C-alpha cells in the first residue's frame, strides 16, 4: 500500500470575510465576551462583541482619514493586548493588510528590512519612551527608505517626528469616512517567518482561505461558538491569531505571552483558566511540562474538556495530561502556509507516541514521497506533501519560491520527514531544514550566526539547538576563534547581551544563545559540506544534554 491518504470535505465553503463575521456575531449576541486579557498585573480586561466591533470600526475610520487605503500593507510589532486586537481588526476594516514581525536585534535592522521590502507607510509598535523598543523605533525611522508613520502603543512625553500615540487616535470620535468594501478573495494578512537564505518569508492569506482553514480545524476539535478558549500565544502568530474568534465566535482568553513562557506565573495562569471556566486550552510544550510536574494544579482544570497541542514535536509523556488536566488531548500538525493539516486525539495516554500527528482533516490529501517525488510505501519515511483548497496564495516579494514549494498539481512541499503507520496515522520523523524550535516558535539558526560572525575575534560561528525540558530547545553558540585572538566566553556573552534582545516583542521568545562553547576546527561531511549534525552532537556532549 502506498503512502497516500485523503479525506473528502463534507461541508460547503464559507464565502464571507472576517469583518462581516464580526458584524454578524455582534448583532446576534452583542454582550458576549469576545476577548478577555490578563497582563502581568493580573488585571482582567475584556471586550464584548459589540465593543470590539465599535472600537475597531471607529479606529478604522481614523486610519482611513490618516491615509490608509485598501491594499496598503501595515506593519505590526506588538504585545498581546486589547489595543493590539482592536488595531489589528481596524486595519482589516480599513482595507489594510497586516504583517507581523518582531525584532531580535537592538538596532531594529531586521524590522527595517521588512518594512522596506513591504513598502509599508505605517508601523504599529508597542513602545514606551525610554525602553528598548523606543530606541529601536528611532533606529527604524532613521534607516527606512520610505517615510514611515509610527503608531506606538505606549506612553511618551514628547514623541519623535512621524510618531503618533495609538491611544490618542482611538479616543478621537469616529470619522465620517466610508470604509471600503471587503471581499472573501481580498488579502487578509501576512504571517511572517524566516527564509532559508536569511530572507524573511511573508505568507499571504485571503479572508476565504484562512477562514475556511480555521473552520475545518475547529470542527475537528468540536469547537463551537460556546467555547471559551485559553491561548497564551501572540496574536501575531498563526496559532495565536484571532481567527478562531472571528471565524467561529469563540471567546478568546489571552495573556501576556511572557507569563507562560517565563515559567514564573504558572499558578496565576491556572487560576485564570479556572476563573474564566475555560473548556479549551492551548497547551504549548512548556506549559504541558509545568503542569505534569505540578499535580496540585489539577483542581484548576475541572472545566477543561480539551487540550490542544501543536507547533512542536509531540512527546509521549504529554499524554499524562489526560484525566488530570483534560478529558481529551489533541495533537495537531499544520504550517503557516496551510493552517491545520492533521490531528490525533485520544482519551488514553498510552495511545500517544513521540512525533504522532494523526490523520488529515476533511478536504485534505497527503502523500509521503522520496527525493524524486515518487510516493513511497506505507511505513517508509519521506517528505510529507499536502494538497488542499484553503491554503496560502503566495510569498510576498518571493514569487519564485511559491513555484518551488507548490507544484503544478497543487501539492505543497512541507520540508518535513514523516511516515504513515499501518493504522493510517502519520508520525513525524524530523525536518529537512535546519531550524530551532523554542517554545513553539521556530527560527532559522543562520540568523544567529550572521550576528555572531561580526563579533571581534571570531573566525567562525555556528548556532545549534540543544534540548531544553521546558522550551523544547534553546540556542547554543559554537565558536571558532581567530588563532591570535584572546576572545573569551565572557566576551561572547557580553557581545550577545549587546546585540540580542532578552525578550522579543510580539514573539515572546529570544534567539539569544543560552550556552557558548569553543571548538578548534570545523567538522565536515564526506561531501565537503559542514557537518552540522556533528557540531550539534559536540554541543550536547559538552553541555551534558
């Protein structure tokens, strides 16, 4: 039997927009909570459907008055907040297309590059006068080629030229401009990721494809309008985006991503889940690990029916959440290009195995192919490729890349290696690309290496992902010094402190190396290529991981 699986779609497509859905939900049940947010101060803030609609349309009118036109691309670099939610939806009502980014460098050059590439005239950022982001904004304004208007979500006594305060704009009365007509085929947003050559990929989605992909995934989970969904992930990320709320009317409970990522607010998060009576919980690996090690927290999860695990490799030990913190656990696989693809669920912890991702969603075809594109037999590992109707429509500024990853028959090459078991369940074996997965967020390691190579005294630098019990992986810098150099580990640490942010705005994680080791020479494969596997092995051995 060949490694091919298909599941026909049983439901008609939704031919609507995210903005029209919000209007419908606000009309049907205006007082139901749309979004509930908790910051580090644990203060509860909320927006009803009506409040979210009215605030978003009012801000959209101001954006149009300021010069935002349908099709304009608007940059976002913001933490989770109610203002982030309102601004994000307001841009959609104004016909703008959000793209999401976060900085890992203190000079903001990685953001400025994206702004120039997207030819964006507006950039919305979380920044307060005197903090790191405020300095980054100044650098961006000075380096961008086009004139840029920065809208900051924060406080300032004396904003710089070309800077406006988001809160002040939101407090203005609604302008009497006409908002543009939005259609299902219009571009909705760009999800951002890194590129295999260091060039950022901005993944384009329409209202139609993202809404239908979301609806199919929610159906698999049994999520309806009555769901109360805790998800700590950033709005800017595909799994943390507001699309479940906008597509299905689900109440979203969100927090500052640093609360869960830092591991310092475990009890507070559990109390939020209990107080809000969440019946669905997104559970990243680091939260799962915290819960498994904290049996006393089980009492906070009496209302939780379903936990959703995604974004990183499944481990069998997480099956121990079942019966303690939830009734049923779903692990699902997807990509920023496709949305949800497969899912595995069970009420029995023993049914899980490392890497299991289950069976395809409705309306999806999957094949496992060899290096020549030929379908392999069941049980044989190969590249997982996917065909579905509701998928991304391209990469901004990288038209040739789309043709490389989507063939003429519509098959998308995921770059992931998997096999299909005899029972039809798919198991993920690994990745083709060199990436590190830190707390669900994925980064290409050459972004770290590019910065390390500029450090004085460094001849060569490599970054590898090493195991971390909570975050799945963290970065280790492997350094080869210049022969006559006296560069030390402390010098490298100081250099990293000066160049990498401790916490990335919008992403909530950092690629700043946690570990630093020195080696004498570069290991090579017999092909003459650098043996990155050997470098990774050396790092793990030296660190005892």
